[in-house]
């Protein structure tokens, strides 16, 4: 499969959205390779990208192992909800966990990171729209949670992540992104010791340009790059 047209289109759209954004930010494209054969990683590299997003630990490990000898060229992001008992498999392999959403998970990440003398970069996942189907903290819970996380020396909180509601209402999606963007700014201004809220991970295929206009500097894109996922296939 040749994905170069799709990559070009997404890269151009990101560029245009950056130009519209008042934040003037650099944007990291996380190529969401879930539900695709490990060879998809090569397509990412061939198109000038390096950042892989997976939402399941097993599937991530399959791809990681397939490209073991080139991991220095790749960056791996765990974007899906993470069970505490799986942290040990990924702690030395992923570059950023997007889905820190509870203290029990923070505790486990801290413990496993400590054992390998690492400070694990994590984003706090926020359920801005308060949908039952979504994980993540509510906006008003984030600061108290963050303060607890700061007590874990082997976790490095580096920002916030959210998923927009599944709706055609673009104004509502924008409002949700803006709320998280504002929260990040508020937390940054508080000036917690040693805290750099540098990342705002929001925006997927349906809404990544809106997200960038509202300040996202990480977008997680799957279908726009690789087409529809075939859930009858499993790669783990
Ligand atoms: C699958 C997934 C994406 C990518 O979604 P697309 O609609 O294919 O762009 C982004 N973020 C998370 C957390 C995902 O699980």
C-alpha cells in the first residue's frame, strides 16, 4: 500500500491549521497504526514521520518487536486506556503515555518506572464532555489529581489529553477543545515546581484541524492516513 497522498494531505492540513492558530505552536503528528499490520510502521517512516500511536498493549508490543532494531528512529505513544497490570510490559518501551486517568495507575507507573530508574512522561486524560462512554477525569478534578501525581517522583506529567465527542457539531467540538486548552494555560500559570505542561494532545481524523486551531500540539490521526480499520483482523 502507498499512503503518500494521505500523508501529504494530512501534513498540509496540519500546516494550514497551524497558520490559523493564535498559538503558533509546533505540532507533533502521532500516526495511529492500530488495527494494521506491523509493516504499516515502514509506511510511517517512508512518509517522513516517526511517531507511532497504539491503544492496546499487546498490539503495541507486536509492532515494537517487529521494529526493534530501529527504535531509535521511532517514538511510541500509548494512547488507549491502560490496565495497571500491563504497565510492566511497556514501561521501558513507550515515550509517552496519553491515558493517565486514575491514581492506582499513577502508583503502578511510578513503581515500575522507579525500578528501571526512569521518569515516565505522562499526559492526564480528561473527559471534558463528561460522556459515560469515555474515560478520563472531569475538568474540575484535574488539578487535585495533578497535585497528587506530583508526589510521584518517577512520573513526569507533561500535559493533558482528550477525545472530542462523536458529533457533527463542529462548534461544540471547538468549545470542548478550548476548555481543555484553557485549563492547560491555567495550570501552567500556577507555576507548579518542575512542572512543564508542554503537551496538549487532542484531535483525531474528524477534528484535528479544529484541535490545532485551539492549541493542540499533538494530534493523533489514524483513518485519514491509513483508511478505515478492519476490526475483523487482529495483529497481536
Ligand atoms: C483510534 C484512536 C485515534 C485515531 O482515531 P482516527 O479517527 O482513526 O483518527 C486517536 N486517539 C485515540 C485515543 C484512539 O484510540
